[in-house]
């Protein structure tokens, strides 16, 4: 005779309870992980803006003018570590590049003016804030997807 309580293994109810608990844990943890990734991409973008601004300041102190990205790289002021978008070289007054979930656009207006903007590649997926910095060395931000950060945006806190 077999006793039902003497059998080894899990019942269907046991498995369903474990699956339900795992589902709840995943529902709690996955959004947190995604938020952490989004925050890391935004912090990297801000850091890129600050480093770029500092390197432009150092270059202009040495050369009495602001540089193209290629000049910053050639003078060992900056190594962007990013992928170019739509062009084959870093040399130009306008350069688009991509790094860590953000698309950047560098514009050298003239020897005394430049700007760098950063927008998330996927709004809400890789970032929720756009950034702007220029020769004033003030990083500005906007959390409005329809109004990217610019000269009139509030400074980053």
C-alpha cells in the first residue's frame, strides 16, 4: 500500500506558489534594474559634457581658441570613446556621435563659440533628460522630450 503523504516531490500547488513568488519578485526587481541603467546612462552623459567642456577650456588656454574634436584628440586632451554617426572622421565643425545610450552633436560655431548637445537614443529607455553645454561651461538640462536642452534651459543642479 502506498501512503499519499509518503511520496517524494512537489505537488502542482507547490510549483504554482513558487512560480507566483518568482513572478512577484521579477515584477519588483526588473523596473529597479531598468531605472538604474537609465540613471547610469544619464550620469555618463553629464560626465561627458563636463569633461568635454573642461578640455575645451584647457585647449583654449593653450591655443587662444576653441578646438574641433579632432584637434582635442590629436593634442591628447580628449578621447571620446564613442561611435561616429553619419561621417567617417572626427574632423569637422559639426560632428555627431553616440555613446552609452545618448546621441551627441558637437558644433564649433567659430574659434570662440561651440556647443555640445546630448539626447537619449530612446526617450524613456536610455534617458529621460537631454543636456547642453557651451563655452560658458554650464551644463543645462531639459526633461521635456519635445523641447531638448539648449542655451535657455535651466542649469543642471
